[in-house]
C-alpha cells in the first residue's frame, strides 16, 4: 500500500509529510514530527492527520492503518 501520512493545519495546509519506500507494503512504521513555533502550537489549535496510500495504482487506496499520536 505504500503508506503516507500528512500533518495538516486547520486550513488544510500540509505542515509535514512522511512516505514509506515504494517497496514497503506491510507492517511499515512512519514518523512525521512537526515542531512549530509558540504561536503555531498554542493551546486550542487544530491539526489533522491524513493517512493514505501514496501508490497511485492502489485500487481505492484501501487497507489497514493504525495511528498513534
């Protein structure tokens, strides 16, 4: 599935991304760390994590994902 994760701000802007190698299809662990400034990481700020397949040929990009924050 070639997993990918994006960390986005509340407006949908990608702040950080990580993608597995094109040969990693099962049991891959990705880490995307975003270290912002005091103003971007203030209490009450909203962030999103988007996890999906980076493989453009994957049918429906379906699979099993786990997310730990």
